[in-house]
């Protein structure tokens, strides 16, 4: 019998704080384009397909090449696999554009904008679709790099426990949460994203995960990064 994937009780409160912080809690409204940001999480494509079928947008861009964490899972590239999944879920091929070269969130944004422009599309509003804990970073990056577009964020609607179970690795989720939290201020300091408020309880929760050894996704002190 497979043991359930659980968050250690001593870390649960910190994980819940960060999980809630990264969710922008946007009330979704129709937009011109949905942009699925590449990652290891096929739920991004599932969410994009669902929102398309609910007529929240008429066009989807899937953007992403590969990272070390996705090359095995998505050997043909993140955006390509996202497209294939969306087609299986009933999204028509004509509604999907694939941007297969972006290797970080900044490139996801800029290369999506360039691709849409090459197709004569200048959206006024977009929906960024990402992993749940990537929403705030994606939002801050988009506001910096594409300031004239109205942006809202979405993810597959899942509870924390259901998400951890779907990934199958609590340690991985906690490391990603710590890494995305650090990037909120590090990318703003480097000029890659607009500043975001970081409440004291969020910084404290981040330190709990770091002290617990969940540091594999942290940026080195000498690195600013763009992803």
C-alpha cells in the first residue's frame, strides 16, 4: 500500500502561509489571451483548457522549453507537451500557439508578447496560468516586463494537500515554495520584477523552510537570475 504524501506537522503552518501568499486570489474575468507558463506541472495545461472551455479567453499561448527539472517528464519541451494535453481535453488546435524557447519566467513573458505581435495580436488583458505557488512571481514579472497589459493570475484549483499529493513529493513542493518566496525580493532588487509586499509572517515562514533544509531551489547569494 502506498503511503500518503504529507507535509511534516512541524512545517505545516509555514507551508500554509507561503501557499496562501503566492496565490494572488484574483477573481477571474474574461481576457484576450491565456498564457500557460511552462513547468513540471501538467495542471497548468489542464487549467488553461478549462478556462478556454469556460470562454474566459479565445486564444492560448503555451510557453516553455525545458529546465533540468522537466527534461525527463517533458522531453519534447514543456509547451509542446502542454499543447498535446490541451488537445486531449478538447481545445481546438487553431486556438493554441506554442512558444517553445523560453527558459525562465522573464522569457515566458517577453517571448509570448513577441509571438503574439508576430500574429498581429496586441492583447489588452491576459490571464497568466501557472503552478499555484508561482502566481505572485509571474504577476510581478509581467507587470515589470509587459506593463501596458492588464494581467490576472490563475492556477488549477486544488487544496494544498491535494497539490502535494499530485506532485508526489512534499520536499519538492517545500523547496519550490522557499525558492519562489526568495525570488520575490531578489528579482525585484535586480530589476526583473516589480516589488511585492512581503509581510513578516511570510519572511518567518520562509526562514522555517530554509532552516529545515529545503534550500535546493534557492538562488546563490551572488546570483540574481531571471527564472
